[in-house]
């Protein structure tokens, strides 16, 4: 029995050592019995660890941490449905290209299909969402050196170029208690697989340069992406050399900067028929994810212009564009020397940008009580902002000015509302700084349990909740809008009940029930409320009652629809 336990713990200790060697930033543990050897091994490895009771919240905490820091975060849980609760975060990590390591304890194979408690088929549990997986033999039967190789093979797949989640499934047999003597030192060397490095292919330079030289009027579309300093500089310099305007999404990371060819009002301009009919690009360079704005998405699709996609993250996996270039973006763009476009094309975009920005400023000044104005106040006064999906991320896209300085994060992989509070808490944990989350009321309710997570982690987190009585985004569905505009009140009311989800919860009371500071605020008092929140440690929830009709009217004025 002693030998059995020593060998099982040798496997667990090897896994922990490989996580250290693999550059894992932090481990989020959810308590359980079957994972005892893994938990003790990770704790003894020196890796920073935190305990989050709810596996679903734990998954998103690790996701937010990894997204904010750019380093892999690991999860450890027991067997059964615990492991299944990681799936939403794994899906977002897959679509968002976030390095996440799920380490799931399991029961030995003989327990499966015998009505054993906490036993499900965990092999391939996350399907195609993971980059790599390994199902180890029962831990006490494993050779530690082989385990190290398997773990590092899987960990290597979490890193760029095609970063994403990976899965280690570890069957463990009883007894699970540690042996009296444990050998934690490894007698073999471990290292991650060699990466390909930042190599730029000569044909890629020629392809991109030729594509740009053939165009008369091109644009660079930068969608959601955490754009680093070197990459952002390279995009701005290419735009300056070529005269191609950059349509920078609110989640692109580029709006933190200036730049005369940087267009921050692309969604409004794409929807302005008097402008877009005259300024029609005949070529598009795409970087990053799908644009946030539906108007921009539809505009790009309707152009049917040839596209070259710069995709070192492997977001595009099927044919469609003229070319998909996998080279690292910064060194590729620095080697491209296109012929500059006619200056009139660039001047038209700059002039239109200034006009819409003036409209944006007028909207803030004359309608300070709307969700759009509130969002602009948050962006102007907070340095790290986690934007929830649904309406908040659209507000950010509409209102984020160039040179604002706010770093904006969000779950723009699968684009769901789930896990927003836990993700923001994970970002604050990883960065060691206060993060301000801007979320809708349904997003808040969906993840309210993560208030307990954030409080237990001891992070500094301000949460601004837009309480517009639930589901306002669904009022914008084309189907509902057509029913409302046609005057069919009965049909509209019936259909509305299937999509719009009003609530009658007191969100301040909900937050207080989790033991965090909470207060109701007026939208016009947001800046002062944020100052109060930042002056006290821990979690603060600010609930702003807003009018959905006023929000729709603000969008109509801003977009001139």
C-alpha cells in the first residue's frame, strides 16, 4: 500500500513540476476528495494557488487571469460533474485563443458504467475545444518520466501560435492520503517543445505587398485582439506609409493610441449610406476577431472585396479570404513597403471620423444620463476595464475615443455573457490591480455567485451594473423591431415574451447578500461613485438604473438611423 501511494504521489508531483516548467502562472483549485494528490502536489510545488469552490466560477477566474497576463493558468478539480463545469470557460478559451490548462482527477476505468458516484466518462470531455489532451494511466501505474513528457507535450499546445485550452485527465485510486515519505525531486530534465520562433516567410511579404499595390482604396480592419506594443506600432506605421485607414474595433487594443489614420467611428461610418456609398474599399486587410458591431460585420460581407487575413493565432481555419498569412504580425508589417494610396481617400476617412467624433462628444454633453455617456465616463476614468458581452461591449465600441488610455478586456471568443464577474476577478488577480467590470443586469445575475469568488480571492474589483430591467439587447432583434414598427401590438407582445427577459430583483440587495459593498447610483454620478469604490479595498458594486428607450434613442442619434 505504501508503495502504491508513493508511486501515485510521484505522478502527481511530476505533473506539478511540469506545470512549473511549463510556465503556468497560477493554479485555481476547486476542493474535492479524488484530486487530493494533485492538490497537495501543486501546493508543495511553489506555484501560486487559490481555492474557488464553484468549478464554473473557477474556470472563468483562470480564464480572466490568463487573458489578462498572457500566461497559462491551470485548474484542478475532482472527478464527475466538477470537470464538466469547466466546459463554458474551455469553450471561451478555445474561441478566444487563451492558454488554459484543465487538470481533472478521475476514478480508475473500472468504476465507469458501474453506478459509481462522481464518475462520468471524462476521456475527451471537452471534445474539439482543446488543443491537446492526455488521459494518463492510473497514477500509481505511471512512469514519472513518461508522465513529464506527456504533460509537457500537452502544455506546449496551449501556447501560440494556436494558443488555447488543453486537458490532462488523471485517474487516481484509493488510498488518496500522502505516504509517510515522498520523493518530490525529479531526476530527469523537463522542457517545453521547441517553438517555431517568429519567422517571417518571404512569400508572405510579397503576397501582402502585391495585394496592397493592386488596390486603389484599401482599409485595415482590426477586430477584437489584445494588440501588443510592437504589433500596434507596426500597424500604425503601415497605415502611415500606405495611406490605408485603420478601422479599429473598440476591443482591438489600438484605440489606446493616437494616429492620424486611426478610425474609431467605423461602425457609424459603415452604416452611413451617404458616406459608405462613396467610400467603398476595393481591398481589406483583416486582423483579429470578428468586429463587434453588426453594422460593420454586414458592411464587410456586402463589400465582397478581396481580403487578406493576418492570422498568427489560427482564428481562420477554413478557406474564404484571398490569402491567410500566419506570420507574426509586427515583423511582417515592418518588411512591407506598399505604394501610398491617393491622399483624397485617406482625407475623406479622416474628415468623416472627426465629424462623428464631434457627434459623440455632443451626445455625452447633452445626454449625460444614458448608458452610452456612462460608458464613456468609465473609459475616461478607469485604466483596466472588463467589458461584459451583450450591450456593454457595444457601448465601448461606440464610445471609446482614441488615446483614451483604458485597457479593455472581455470574453470575445464565444461572446457569451457567462462568467463575466469571475473573468474580471481573474484579471484583477493576475494583474494585481483594480479592474472595473462594466456589465448588464442579466450578465450580473447570471454570474452573481462569483461575487463570493471575488471576495474570497481578496481582489480589488469595481463592478458597474447597467440595470435596464433586463434583456434590452433583444429589443434590437430585427424580428422584434419589424413587429414593433408594423404596429402589430399583439404579435409584438407575444414574441417579446420569448426573447426579452425582464427581472424584478433588487441588484444592490443581491450584491449585499454576498457580503460585498453595493450602492445604487445615478448614471450622471458614475465618476464620483468610481472614486468612492477605488478608495476602499475589495469588491464594490455600483448599480445604475438606466432607461432602455433612452439608450435606443442615443444609438439612433449617434448612428443617425
